[in-house]
C-alpha cells in the first residue's frame, strides 16, 4: 500500500462503506474475510479507502467522497430479524428501508420477537458511538412479564443477575402497571448483551410476553408506527452528541476505560 494522508483503520472503511458496523467489521477482519490489495488484512491495519483495493467476503468496497450520511430511526415490527439479508428467507429490516439510496446497516440489534426503536445508518462513527460497550449508551424498554413481579424479583433485576456466567450491570426499573398475572415495566439498560432482558427475566423466574424499545439515549420512538422510518432531526443529532459527551465525562470520572469516539 502507498503511504498517504488518507489512511484510516480498515474497520472504519468497512463501516463507512455501509457494509457492517465497526464491531462487526472487526470480526470480519479477524476471521480472514477481508483482503487489502490481495492479501489478508490484519486487525488494526490502515489503508487508503480511495487507492487500496479492499474486498470483504468477496465483494469489493467502493468509497465515494462526500457520500451523504443517513441517520434513520426505524420502528422495527415483531417478526423481522435485525440483519440486511438472511439465507433462510426470513424477513429482514433491510426490506423496510430499501427505498433509501444508500447501503445501510443496523446499529445494535433487536431479536426477532422484539419490536421498537432501531437506528440504521451508513456512518460507522455514529454506529460506534451508540453501540460500543465503553460508551454505556442507555436504551429504554417497555416490557410485559408474566406472572406478577415480586419485590424480591424487582430488586434482583435492578441490582444485577448472572446471565451467561457474568453479572449484568445495575438497571433502572420502574413498574408502570401491575395486575394479578402480569406486570408492565420500564427498563433502562446501559449495556447491550444478546437477548439481555429476556435472559435477566428468565433468571428470576419471569417470562417476557412483550418487549418494545422506546428510546435510545435522549431520542424517543414517539408515535412512529411499526414498519415506518424517518430521518433523525438535526436537534436530535445534536442531543446525541451532547449525551455522548456527558457519558464520556462520567465514565472517565469513574475511572472507566473509554474509547475516543468523534462526534457526528
């Protein structure tokens, strides 16, 4: 590769091209699915997106300067999987945003039976800001569980339970309504492990009947209907930047390692 001022980390190039999020791009590089000028790329390696030939899983990356960045808020319905394609023919969120003239990817995930707010973008930096574990970006959920929750179960969920061999971070939980055989909760998490809320509830003997994400950081789903999407407004993007800056300061004050993430 030639030396030049345009060299950036390969995972960022992949994310900026809309192929995958930066974390997923790192997995692709580690698995050997990425080549640069005919040789396998290494994690942490840099390349020139305008001069070097990058191929990801057999597909060449094309980077255009000044490509418009899209920041999409989608209301994911139940029954759709959070991916851009599926070999098994299952419905994917890509179908819901196919009129957008850019290659988007989802930021984070919602499992097939969950619904609600999902960001989609072609900006790898934005995706990294929201989903990187070091940022602790809060996500808010409305969760219906069976049977009625007890005080002991509520305390355990709030303070953390063991799932997949590791204790979950403390969560903010509010009881919205409670009946004889069900409870509706508002749960705010600052970590995003796979099927986390379902596993947390299962660990204390509760079954999740419905799970809906209603907010990511300072941005709320609002009245957007299932299957519909809209672009984030400029003031929402500004609020995300301000929120990320506040989180970074808090995390650094607590002595936590925080990756440097540029604002959008």
